[in-house]
C-alpha cells in the first residue's frame, strides 16, 4: 500500500498544478510513436529513419547534400520485437574516417529503443548513412539527394 501512496501523491500534486493531463498525453504520444505498424523491412526502415531523425534533429543535414560526401557508412541493424537494437553489422565503412563509423554506431545505440516492429516480431534492415564533413548526416531512406 505504501508503494502506491507516493505515485498517487505525486499525481495529485501534479494535478493540483495542472500538469497531470499534459504529462499523461505526452507519455501516451511517445508510447504510440514508439510502435511501428510496418509489415515489411522496407516499411520499417522508414519508421526507424524517422525515429533517428527525431532523436538527432540538430545533426540532420538540411537540404540537398553537397556533391562530395565526407563518409558513407552502410550498416545492417537487427531490432527485436520491442525495438531494442540487438546487433549492428558493418557492410561498408569509410577507411579514411573510422571515427565516423564509431559515431554512427553510437548514435544508433543511443537512439534505441527504435519503434517496436509490432507486426513482425523483430526485423533486420540495411541503412546507408551519408555524413558531411560537419558531422551532419542524412539517411538514404529519407535523403533529399545531392546538389
């Protein structure tokens, strides 16, 4: 009974400040946003890319990429039924910029959990990361192309 008392008091306090409804709505929106209804790996890849863009909005390269891209990283990502990243396999790495590969892998891990692939039970997809010299990136799935 004591364990229920503290959350109830916190909720009552938040409600008295007018905060309970917005916080609950925000939590529900986040929970709904973390579920993918994709039925194929290709469709899921778009949901995962949107999730990464949202997580790293300040690092996304806006507009068309320059003609010469600093680094291209191709990774195969395995996600379990709850959206947790299980494995990241490197397919192509920029030998001149190994730090970029490490940074991209770290970003994927930090963005986990990805949207849960509710209709697939788990998924494996390949994504191409296009990274500019500034460190900003686009994912091929949502890329705006090059100039």
